[in-house]
């Protein structure tokens, strides 16, 4: 049975600064995922706190907030068969150093924080994050 889902993806400020938007989008499209919304945005600290609600309070969160608000990012809604899992697999492990070669993080970064992409980690997170970033989609 097919299970088409939406998921929320961020191409983070480090990737935008490094000119990697096209390279990253190419990988999602090559996988067969469809772009349903896309916007270049800058977010402020309070929006970052809402997006990363589960991490507010962690020792490393203040630095993550500074990073995610440090410049424009590209927010996307992608759709496709089991899109949440498909995008998490393409992205690779959180720590770019440990991420598998062939994954976006494994190929494009070597940092635990500046790891080029975000993606929703479950269908429930996807629903919440898509609603937060793109209320109309
Ligand atoms: O993004 P992902 O779901 O793979 O990882 P997370 O554990 O939900 O953490 C969210 C983001 O926080 C990561 O993508 C990193 O940018 C950052 N992070 C960090 O700066 N230091 C850590 N020790 C863990 C995560
Ligand atoms: Mg996460």
C-alpha cells in the first residue's frame, strides 16, 4: 500500500552560504520527491525556539539558535512515498563526520552543528513543522 507523506526540510544557513542549495535540491528531486513549497527565509530567535521546541534547554541549544538565525535558509515541503523516512535516509546521521558517504551530510559537511540540512523525524513532527513553516500548505 502506498503511503504518500509530506515532510519539512531546511537547507540551513551554512549550505546557503556555501552555494549548496542546487546540489541538495538535486538529490531530493533525483529521489523522486516533489517540491510542494519552497521559500528563502530568515528566522528570528523566537521562531527558532518554536521550531526546535524539543531542544530548547539543552546545553548546545544557544549555539544552535545563533547558527540557525545567522543568515537566510531555504524552507521546503517535500512530498512522496514515505517521504519522512526517505529524506532522513538521504540526509544521513546528524554528525557530518560520522554520516555515511553518499548521504547529503556525509558528502557535504564535517560538523555536528553546521550539518547543512534539517528534516522532520516522524510523521507527527512533519505535520507540526509543515504547519509552523507553511500554514497554508
Ligand atoms: O537534525 P537531526 O534531527 O539529525 O538532529 P537533532 O538531534 O534533532 O538535533 C537538531 C540539530 O541540532 C542538529 O541537526 C544539529 O544542527 C544541532 N546539534 C548540535 O548543534 N549539537 C548536538 N550535540 C546535537 C545537535
Ligand atoms: Mg531532529
